[in-house]
């Protein structure tokens, strides 16, 4: 659900284990992390994410910060720190992680919900969702549907929608994928509402 100043996201995953029963550490990228204005050392984002496995709430959610992000945080030159963050802006983010049991030959349902403030890249606002992180699971993603419901953004303020293979259904933008082996080209991004710049 996309609003001008924030978004509310619900993800539902249907996952089947074709091998022996196993406890797996499941990860979800920290979508509210952006290089600017985020102090990983002093802020705990876990209150923003809610996880259910087969309708049972998961309370033991941890944060995982990749080692190279920690190294960037140690950079003393703030300009260089920002440059390094921008280099990996669309790369691997910090993660939320939790343990999930996948019984043999069983289907497990995982639901994840979170909210995001509207972000901008100094030109436009944008919303993004990463499909590419799903490449780590075995095989292809048999079926994926992504629906973005636009609640209050005027049509003429939507600047760019990617990837381009979407359909509009009323106020919804819908992507449908089959047998998807996702890459960053499949990541969802909507740019909208140019920033208003004050005249000097």
C-alpha cells in the first residue's frame, strides 16, 4: 500500500521443503536501511518488522549487519564513507534473521509486514522492493505476484515504474512472474512526486 509519505508492506511466502527436515536461518533485507541518515550502531529497527510462520508470531528476530558495512562505518573521512555507502546502495543491505523449521515434504507459510517512510534521491521520492534476494533459495520461484496499491499519488506525479512488464488495474500496479530466477533487474522501484526546490 503506497502513500505519498509512506508505504505499508505485507509479504506472504509459500515455501515447500523437498528434502529432509531442517532448521534454517531465514533472512529478510532491511528495506528501511539507506546510506543517508541511518546509524546502524545506535538504532534498532526490529520493532518495524513483524513475522509469522504458519500463523505463529515469531518474536526472536535478530539483526545481521554485513562485515563490509561495519568497515565503512569505521571510515573517518565522512565524504569517503558516504561515497562507499552510495556504491553499495542497491547491493546487500543489513538483514533481519530468524530460525524457521522446514519439515520434510511440507509447505510452510511465512508472512512479513513492515512500514517504510517515503525516501528520496535528492530529485524524486521512491518506493522499492527487492525480488533479487530470493535467488538464494533452491530452484526458481514458481509464481510471484507483486501488487502496489496507489492511495494518494496523482497519476501525473508517477515518474518511473520498473521493471516495465507490469499491468495497471485501477489504482493497482501489478507484476506477475512465473518460474522466476530473480536478478536486480526484477527489483521493484516506483519513482514519484519530484521534490519541490525553493528558489534562492
